[in-house]
C-alpha cells in the first residue's frame, strides 16, 4: 500500500511539519512542492492525494485545483489555508476539493481525512476497472465465430449500436442471444447506463407485472412497500426482455403502451412515470406463428420486431465447433487451473457428428465436464457424455486443426502408480507380499500406496 501524497505549500515550516506527519508517522510516500506549477508539472507521477495550500506564490490554490481536476477529476485534493475564510473554502469544495483544513491544521482530523480520501479514490478506480472489464467481456471479440451466417449477424448488430431501434433476437436455446444483446448494449451509445435483464418465462404472471413496472405500497397482498420496477432501473439504458414469447397477452398490452408512450404507472399507482429505455427482446419461439395462433399480439410483434436478428443454430455452422472448442479450452484451463492441450481427432469427430440441440451452451457445458473428468492433457472420447459419444454422422472435420492430435495421452505419474498397484494385486490374486515384490517396493510402501488409492487386498 505504497501511496504517494503531494504536499504543496510555500511555507517551509508547514511543509516540514506536514511531511513529518504524513511520511514519518503515517507512512505514506511524500513529494513536496513550494509552488503550484511544479506540482502541476509532476502530475504524471500519479499521486494518490494532494494536500494543497490555497495561498501560493505563483498560482492561486483554487486555480491549481481546477487544473488538477481537468487532469484527473477523481484525484482527491485536500485544501489548506491560513485565512479562515469560509468563502474560499466553499469555493474550493464547489470545485471538487475533497476537504478543507484551516491552519493551524488539526492533526487528529487530517489523518482520517487522508485515509478516507485515498480509500474513496481506490474505490473509484476499482469501479472504473470493473466497468472496463465488463465492457471488454461483451466486446465482439468474445463472440467466437468464423461462419458466414454469423458474420451477417455481426453486420446487422453493427447497424443498431448507435441508435435506439427495437431489436428482436431470434434463435434456439443456447445460441448466444443474450451474448449478442449485451454486445449491442456495451458497444452502443447507452453503454454507461444499466443493462437490465428480465426473464419473462421464469417469473409468474402476477409477479412479472410488478417486476417490470414496480408497485406502490399496499397495492396487493404482500406489497409492504413501494418497489421500483425494471423499466425504472433501466432508465437511460437497455432493457432485455428474454423469452418474450412466454409473456401473457394482458401484459403484452402494457408493454406495447410503454413502448409507444414512453411512460407507465406502477402497479396500484396512478402517477405517470417517464422512461427512456432501449428494448431488446429475445425468443426461441416463432413469434409470427404465435401471432397466427393468437397467442401473441400482432401490434406488439410488429413493434418489437422492427429490427430482427436471427442467430443460426450450431448444427448449421459446424465449422464454429473447432473455434469454440479452442476458446472454451482456454477459458476452462484458466478457470480450472489446468493445462489441457486439446482434444483428440476422434473426439472432435464426435463433436462434429452431434446435432447440439442446446447449441453453444451445451458445447460449453460438455467441454467443462470433459475437462474435469480428464486426467491427461488431451480430451478423449471416453469423457464425452453417452449421447455425444454415440452420435453418428458423416461430417468431415477440418484437417488442419493443429490442436487436435491423436498422440498417446500423457498420464500423470500418480495415475500410473495407481494402475501399477491395481495390476500387481490383480495378477497376484491379491497377495500383498507377492504384489510388492513384483513392483520391487517394500511391503510398508506397498501398504501406503494401497491406502492412498483406497484399495483393498483379498484377506486370506
Ligand atoms: N459465439 C459464441 N462465442 C462464445 N461464447 C458463446 C457464443 N455463443 C454463445 N456463447 C456462450 O454460450 C452460452 C449461452 O449463450 P446465451 O446465454 O447468450 O444464449 P441464449 O441464446 O440466451 O440461451 P437461452 O435460450 O438458453 O437463454 C453463454 O455462456 C455464452 O457465453
Ligand atoms: Mg438467454
């Protein structure tokens, strides 16, 4: 926790005293300056806090403050001043100073103020970092595909980033509908505002309405207090209505109204609440068919589907399997702390022949499971679940996939030892003395190994 503090004051005695406290007693790293310009010239050293005198020989403290804030608005500055004028103090606070100390400086109050300011700044930086991570997590680079049909999807997506058009994403379960919706949000003009998901299939009808619009206290049994709905939470951002095809007709009418009028009422309330959200919805149903079957409102359907994007199922882009396998191997190697190199050719063939009704999600889960089950650095067909291991087809696999060799798997030594003990016991009919002799180890060692691998001998 080596934090750097700038102290700026033209009075040597004060500079000395402050340095003594901050460096020697509170153990921060300190740099001192006798005027404002030198401090401004050193901002690239990335101080974590600045203690700034207001009366400086060259530039007025509040002007220095202003320029620091232009450089980095989150960097905390604590002002110090001899003249106890409340006006000047207020002025600096208005300009973004973290705190203000009249001289003589109250040491007992300064220490916690410094600590607070630095903690605050750390928190700011962490939140910024997280936001950046989140945005890069949903960048297009993380949507893996080399397929022509998917490139068309990306082209469509790029057309809706900088506008608010209502998007309907269609695709079978696990094809990446939510991933695409997030990519639209986090690469679009609303990226700094919330992305809010509502799954219309997993919430019962009565609750879904209040989930979306909120409710007033006492509006129904159990409504003990006012609740803000997702349309309010998402204000300024994007509302992702997942599984929209499962929404009831009566609720569909209300959604239509919000889209058209950009306002709604909470359940049990009569105040009109304005909302500015971009709506992206997704479904694995054929919504047009649902309209024909009178299960989905036609007017809402046309509203939602002004810009439809359809994600093809994995079996229609099998070439992506090899890319996704590489991608997920990397992801899960990191997550599981493994260093699995790849999958055998025969395993890849099985993956190509399978039809993947659960699409990319199923492939992702399958690979994670295989990697957990595999002791070697190569995934072989025996770790595949039965329905995939037994799938038959005539798909050809890419010949040049480098990761996929059928070389003999490398087995960890412990595994070999276990096999050796098991085998020795088998050929000696469970006779420990003979088995130990065959392996050329002492009897005690052999016992320890048996215990370790939880084996039992045939007692005679
Ligand atoms: N092209 C892709 N590249 C990398 N990962 C993908 C891709 N498509 C999907 N995934 C991953 O597959 C999983 C399922 O994706 P997602 O949840 O977006 O699908 P979905 O269509 O919303 O599924 P469901 O209908 O089941 O809700 C996620 O973990 C996602 O990260
Ligand atoms: Mg989904």
